[in-house]
């Protein structure tokens, strides 16, 4: 694992975690019927996912071009954070919509 790879992996971990945290904040805001804040936090979560995807795409491009990309526990951890973040954002969107439906009744 070299410094260049770590420079790509660490943002995956950071932005994946940020996405998850922002998604949870969005759900909590929706639970309190603060839908403006919920929408703002889910947008922040989505932006974090996009940032994380940049790093993932860089690694995939290198591998596709025949460059060796070492798989390490850091890489696995980074992918776990990204995928968990994506799942949380997707579920948060659905939960927010449910809270909006409930608030209309």
C-alpha cells in the first residue's frame, strides 16, 4: 500500500462516513417534521457519495488499465464505508418520504 493509494482510500472512508451521518441527520429532522433540514441533509449526503465515487472510479480506472491496485484491509474498509453510506442515503430518502406522507394526514 503506497501513499498514492492511501490518498484515494481515505476520502472513500471519510465521505462514506459523512454520507451515513448526514443521512441519519436527515431522518431525525424528518421525524421532527423539519423537512427543509431533512432535504438539506440528504443533499449533503448525496454530495458526499459523489465525492467518494470519484476515488472509487479512479481505482477502478487504474485496474481497468492494467495497473496493479493492491487490495488491503484499508481498501475493504473504504468500500464498506461507501456501500453503507449509499444504503443509508437510499433508505433515508424513503423514510423521509414516509414522514412527509404522515405529516400530510
